[in-house]
């Protein structure tokens, strides 16, 4: 706590020298677990979204934008989907969040994976219609929607390398869903392609971002929707409005499984320190060259109308997406998941968030829209938790809460 306070005070002292413009929706968060999840797998929720202690901490952190998504929603989010009551997974989460934060905005992830990849574009349209009916278009017009989650990781266990889709198939699905969803409400914003990382490849080894973003070919999802007689109000609209990716330390999901000695620990930590600032690293992702995200956005935006320019978002960010149980028996060892270690509860993770936020704002060419750390609670809310909840009985803030939302929200 002492180190956190000192670091936060240093950040505050830099406020007068800080000239970075922070977008109004920049600080977001993930809620990944639908309430009916445990009806499928029998896992206790331990710190669900309805818990007011959790939501109050999120609000106190200055959060304005909530992603209701991730693998949990993608797999199980169709539970009670057609109902307009709080048995609908999405409405239940929205209501719980709005009860504490009435000004909240939402990114709703369409559960493409639900029903063994049986979710349809018509069902996606029905979800948009349900939220329009529940909240009225004055509110629901402001909703963002993502279609699916980490397309590059969808699996076909029968066919090595086990990836299910080509980039062409990803594009076809996103376009089909976007037409039906915007056909229901042409004013919603659609976010995509929601890959596990910027350099993700499809089942044929093709770089997906190269094919889908600003390529100008038939798989480009940044182009205008062709003239449509079924839904005339979407003419002049685009398939997607925000390009998003997920990012974890070192660009490899923050895999810590090989950290079995002090030497491997030190190497991993050093690489993670450099990742936000270096090339190769996240600076390559934000490059203005043709291979970089900013370069692709510039290309795509050159043919988009004023007022419809693409922005970008990082819709999952953390040091790791799932803390690995390290093979260390001494609980005082620095490799353990504690405030002095490097995993998601650590002070180091908070520094990593801060560095990533800084890089995104400083090198995002004023195109950064929002960043959503992973996640409100994870893995039962115990020692492997990712953000706020230290354990299910004590809703204690982790180090990142103080470091990022007291310091970074003021000056990066």
C-alpha cells in the first residue's frame, strides 16, 4: 500500500505537465460471467455482477463503459435471451450496473459461440430489438455491440490446426450479423473483429487483420454496407464502427506456465516491462506503417465519410487472462500471486496497465476510443482474481485499482 501511495503521488505531481487528451469513454471494464453460467457448469459465481460492493468499487474507479462479454457470455449468453426481464443475461447485468452507475454505457457482445456455434444473425437482431424495447432508442442508440469473441480461437477439434474459420468466413459472418443488427437499429455502433491479439491468424495461417481491416478486398469489414432494399435506413452505414483487439503481456496471452525458477521469472518480467513501449512490442501494433493498426485505420478512413471515421479499442487488457498456478511451494516466494509478484493482483500489473494506457493515448493518433481491462472478477474471485475482488468475503481493491484509477485517470 505504501508503494502504491508513493507512485500515485508521483503521478499526481506530473498532472501539471500532462497534455494528453483522454477520450470520455476511455476507462472501461469487463464483466464476463453471465449469471446463468453456473446452471451450465455448476461453478459458484462468487462475486457476481449484482454485488453492490463490486459495482461501487468500479464506479469509484471512474468507470463509464462496461463490456458485457468474454468467453462466458459467448458460450452461455443465450440463456433466457428472448425475455425482457432480468432473467435475460444481458438485461440482468445492465440493470445491476445501472442501479449503481446510472450513466453507464455498454458494449454488448453477441454470443456467436452459443449453442455450438448455432447462434444466428436473426437472433442477434432479436437481442437488439429486446434492448430497444426495454430501454427505448434514446438509450439503446448509444449501445455498442460486438459480434463473437476471439474468432481466431474458435476450435474445430477434428481438423488440425483446429482453428474453425478462415478470415473470409469471419468476414462473412460479421457482415451478415451487422446487416441484421443495424437493420433493427441503424444507429448502434458495431465493434470488431474482437481477435485474441493483433497478429492473430486464421485456420490457413493468414493474418486476419491484414485481410479484414482496410484491405479493400471482398473481406474488408470496414467498408460501407451495399445498397439494401430490405433495410433502407442502413444505406450509407458501415459494417463496423470501431476496430478492436485484445492484448495481454508480451502479446502471448501473458502465458506464465514456464515460470519455474527465479531466472525465468526475471526474464518474463523484464520482457513485460518493455512490451508497451518497444518494437517489437505494442508500438508495432500502433504503427502508422501499412502493417500497423493506425496505418490500417488511416487507409480505411480515407474512403469513409466525415462523421463515420473508425476508432479503435482494446476490449481485453491485462498482464494475463488467467493466472497460472506457479510450481513454487514457498508462499513467501515472489513468484506467488501477491501484491509484490507479477500476476494480476500485483502492483506490477497495475504499472503494466498504466504503461499500456499511456502508450495507447500517446501513440494512438487520437483514434483511441476505449480500453477495457479484464475483468471485474475471475475464477471465483479468490487468489486468481484479475481486477477488483481479492476474495469472495472481502471485496478488497487490488493494487491496480489504486494505481491506475487514482493515478492514470489523472495523468498518464
